[in-house]
C-alpha cells in the first residue's frame, strides 16, 4: 500500500500525518520551533515523522507540505516571515533528502483550497476560495479549476489587503492598515492595547493585558464573552476588517463557494460567522457565493498537504521542478 506524509506547518503548531491516498491514518501535533536556523524546521518535521510513523516511513510515496508564508515557491522556501522568528525556512531541498522521495510545498491556505477541492466541500465547484483566519490571515484560490500560484507562489496573500488606508496600526510585515493587522490572531492583543490607549478605555481586559504581556487572542475573546467593553470593541473591529477583506476577495475572484477555517475563526465561529457575513451584499458587485465554515476543522491544512502529495497541481510541479 502507498502512504503519504502530510505536513501543516503553522506559526504556533505543526501537524504531521501519515495518510492513505484518501484519508488521515494517524497524526501528531507539536509546537513549532521558535529557535534555530533555516534547516531547523525541516529537521524537526523529519525527526517527528520518523519517530511517530516508523512502521510506514519506508513506504512513503510522496510528502506534501502546507506551509506558513510568504514562500519562494520555486525553491520551496518560506521567506520574510512575519509570525515566526526566522529569516527563511528551507523545506523542499532538505525534506527531499530526508524522506528520499517527492516533496511538494505550497502556502498553507493555498494547499487547503486544493484539499477542499479534492476531499471537501469544494468538490462540486470550479471556483472557490479557502480563507484562513488564524495566527495570520491568508487564502487559497481556485479559478476555473486552476489553483492560482503567482510569480513567487504568493497569489493569495489576502491578509495584506489594505482595509483602512488611514490606519496607524502596523502589520507584522511593516505595512499599515492591513487586514492581518486587525484580524491576525497574533495581533489581536496588540489591537486591544492600541484601542485602549488611543481612546483612554479602562476595562478588566486592559488590566489583564497590562499584567500579562504573553496574552493571546483566546484571552481577548474570553473577555468579549464576559461583556468586557474593550473586548467588544476589539471584536467589532475584527469583524469590520474581515467583512471588508472578504468583500474584496469576492469582488476579485468571483468564487462559487468561500470556505472559512483557521483557529481563531473555528474557535469563535458562534460569535464571528453571522457578524462577518451579514451585510456583505452591500459591499460586493457580484452575487454572494455560498459561504460556509470548512468541514475539516483543524485538519484543513493536513488534507491540503495530502492533496498536494497525491494529486499535485501542474502549475506547482512546473514551478518546483518536481
């Protein structure tokens, strides 16, 4: 039997799975390393896969990697990362040597779109967008059945759509007013502090943030659920930025279906989904597509990586010379 390794490399966590051509057999979830050099992540992936899937490793047909971006797609290298402390992360070259088989690397949201098309809710459609609202904001786009790649593999960096060109709020990339600056999970506590200082707001959430510099998006949403006034303002801004970003996606790509995943969204979809979707029709020039949460939950990146390994898009194979 043929087996496949699927890797979902995120800023916070890395998921690695051994798979058949249709489904995940076994998976592990580990914290993504934050220290090391450009080969640390590839070595980390190889060592964990070898340790956890030792009985399958000799029969691995191909490896698919859904990676945090931006990417230099031809080299299979993550570059200029805003949410990890590495200048670059080499993936394609070292993983090909470690596993001694075909490796295909793509942006995580791009891969997730490919996974939705082959295994998920996107099967019946030729035009779809997968949107991730997680540590960062990103998307994968399929138009007329073709996965969009771009000259460097970054034809989907929607997190850097400018949703407020007058904003003083800086994104991790250095730009201002970007969607990810308002809605990237890593930025949400910073947005809360910025709002509190700018508008002189005092609240339990602000007191908590002052005492806990390592506070997370989860903390902010917990205070929102308690009715904290600062938490309400942060989530309101998150919703407005995300509605503007999604409207831009719909106007640009004209998808039949838009699927939303990512940890921040999935963990808070009871709050976010209807708020974001309601009123979208006022901001678009085409018809509203079907909009749904992904059916894969946290496994969207893994199914995307599996789709890359089993049925890699021609455009990606050509770019990486696989």
